[in-house]
C-alpha cells in the first residue's frame, strides 16, 4: 500500500446496515478504527480475533451504556478492507464470540477469499468480461 492512500471498505452482506443500527458513539468508535485500518494503522480498539491465526481477522470492540458491540474485518488483501460482520454481544457469560457469529465470520471470510481469487484471475479478461464479473460480485455482496 502506498503511504497516504487509503484502501476502500467493502461491507459484506448486512454488516453496514448492522453498524448503522448501533448507537452513535459506537458507530463513531467503529468508524474511527476502520479508518485507521484503511490507512494501514491499528486502532487501540482493534485486536486479532482468536481462531483465525494472527492478524488475518480483526475485531473492533466498542463498549457503550453497559453493552458491547463488535465489528469484524479482514485487511489481508491489498485491494480493500472487508467488513465481515457487526453485532451486539449479548452473552453475559464469558468473553468468547458466540459460535453462530464465528460461523458467519468464517463463511463471509471464505466468500472474500473466493472474490479475491476471482479478481486475481480477471487480469486476462477483456474489459467487457471484467465488467460482467464485477457486476456479479456486486450482486453477491448485497
């Protein structure tokens, strides 16, 4: 990544809509941490999510009003920061991310990896074919 440039955010599935439903302060905290990631930096609220080997998947934890919200992203790929999932942690016992959320994160990460491979393979396509592939990708991300 070139210094001073920011990578775009790509919101997977409902993650953007989910963040928009969070309290204003939580949205601000998550937005600040995502912007730092776009610049290639790390925000203090961001830490590696256990179970994904190092910094492949990162979670942002935001506490507000006695509740905890999380946004999970990957910065593994040069082309973008992919926001995989956003949710309010409701469990009162333990700090572990619920299995349902972990399964969803794994599923969306697999989709990002597949999209990345498709982008890698696009280099040999014509402009028309590349446009068709991008449109297909946009449809899948909605």
